[in-house]
């Protein structure tokens, strides 16, 4: 899985950077998202997910894994389901 983050600033003590780091770790740690590209953006407690996954279940799990994290006020799940992605990996 590839996780790409987009932040307006890259300050070490930036709370947005800390949040995005925690989001990155949560997504990378999800076994449901292995092998998929997920792109994240964070701003003012809003996380936006972009990319492609192989099923609606994986799309939902990407969102669910983030609900456990503090500091997230809203999750915008713009992941696309690519049915062919799951068959290409098999």
C-alpha cells in the first residue's frame, strides 16, 4: 500500500503533521488496505481520503480505522472502488 500525505506546512511541532502521521500509521496498519494506494489530506481536523481500493468493504474499513483516532472531526471518503484491482492481484 502507498500512503501519500499532503500538508500545507511541514513543521515538526505542527498539530496537523502529527494528525496526518497518525492517520498514515493507522491506514498502513490495516490489513484490509494492503496493496492499495490511499492518498490522505488533513486540514483543521478534516481528513480526505483519495485513491482506489478493490471493494466497498475496503473503502468502509479505511474510514472505520480512522474513527478511532483523536483529533479527527470529519472524514471525507473519496476512495474509488476498482473491482478489477482485486482480480489483478489474485
